[in-house]
C-alpha cells in the first residue's frame, strides 16, 4: 500500500499545477494509495509499503519530518517539480524562496525521486552536487498527464469553426514568471495595427506579484473589448475556452514541466510557447510554434502567423491531435509498478 501525502492538496482552494499533479495521481492510483496527512494518524510510526509525496515541505511546516526520514520506518518517494525559487528568487514567493533549499536537502534523504522533466532532474542533481551530497537517491523523469479532465482527446478543429473573432487562450496564475504583462503588450500592438482577435487569460492573481499585471489587464480591457480575464475557471469552463481557441499562448519565463502546453495539445489546440529547454521536451513533438522569451518581434510575428495563416494552424492542430501524449493513468501506473510491483 502507498501512503499518499495529501497534507496540503486535500485542503487546497486554488487549483494550481502542483494541486493538479497530486489530485490526478491519487485518483489514478485508486485503491493502491491511501491518503495521509502529516501530523494526523499513526501511519508515520511505521508499516509496510511506501510514503509518496508530490508536495513541497519543510521541517518548520512539518515538525519531526526530518526524524521520520532518518528513522526509515517507511520507504519514501517523491515527485519533484522544479528549482524555480532558487533560479528566480526575485519573482518567486519569498516563503518559497526561503523554504526551497531545505526542501531540496530533505529530498536527498528519500529513497526514490521522480522529476517532472529532464530539466528539473538536472537542476536537482546539480543542487545536490553543489551541496556535496555523497549518496543521492536515484532520480528518474516521469511524464505528467496531458489529460487534464476525463474524456477522450479532442479532434483538431478547423480555424474559425467556433464563430466570431479568432481567440487566443493563456492559462496560468497572473505573475511575472508566467509573463502575461509581456503578452499583453505584444497583443496590444497587434490590436492597434488592426488585427481582430480575442485574448482569454485564465488565472487567479498572485497576491504578492500579480496586482500590477491585473491592473494593466483591466486598463487594456477598457481599450480592447476582445481582452477577457477569467479569474476562476473550473475544468468545464476550460473545456469551453479550449473549444473556442484557435491557439493557446504560453510566454512563460520558467517552468518545471509546462502542463498548459501538454493540456493544449490534448485538446487538439496548437500552442505558441517560449523556446525554453524544458518546454522543448514537449513542444518538439509537433503542434507548437516557439519564440524566444522576451523577444517582442518574434512573439508578434508568431501570434500574427497563428491568427492569420489557416493552413499552418490546420497543420499544427492536426499534429497536436495525432501525436502520442502521456496520461495520468500512465504516470500512476509507472509509480504503482515501481513502488508496489503491481
């Protein structure tokens, strides 16, 4: 039996990428996983099987966690997301920046770790080398699921089938790392040049960094009626927005994996994304256009192309709909087989 850590995700209000990973893996693991929370119940005292966590943690947040790892009463496994708080401390929650070094050190005491991308794996191993960790646990890469909601994959839609102006969709919390401020300025230039399209931005506002972006979004929304902000959208609402989108846009500056890219491809919607190494791990398979981070001319050209070139949009949509993509069932199966042999 796998003791599956839900200490934070069970009570999470915001449906972040980390929350999605935890909840979808637990759903797909089914009866093989029993939910547990730190400090509740006696499961940490010992027992057969594994403890598996997809969460972030520290000794301060979970008193006694270090002693639990040292005692080896259960084998412990983790899913590692990214080292972004260490690489971009100026645009990351201060609490996350303070917690992350200790979190990565605690991960070195686990028995097995799965990273969500090759880029994240490299960052984690590099941190351990820098810290002089003598015997780190094995770290493998696990592909996260592209199927953000139940149901079959969507077929590629021909451009214009949704009616009205072509629509771009951007999914992600409003914050500097996701780079919506840059996207807004690029789109404003295109609108002022007479290109007609909608831009739907989905995501809550990061209370520490996001307010200036939200203010700029509101100001531009008064000038351009095609700009819409959806602060909260459940999976049903997201399905509708994907169904109306000609393409998604993902101008992010840093990612651990880039679930919005995968989820766009699952819906048969092309993605215009940043040309980051971590995103190339998935964008290189087809269905995507890439542009360099912060390259205004490159992004302006890419967005104009996806909005006006029907033949290209059809080709990318067909690539997105046809290419093999990982599922949450695949990810759960791999974890279950590795941890239970079944």
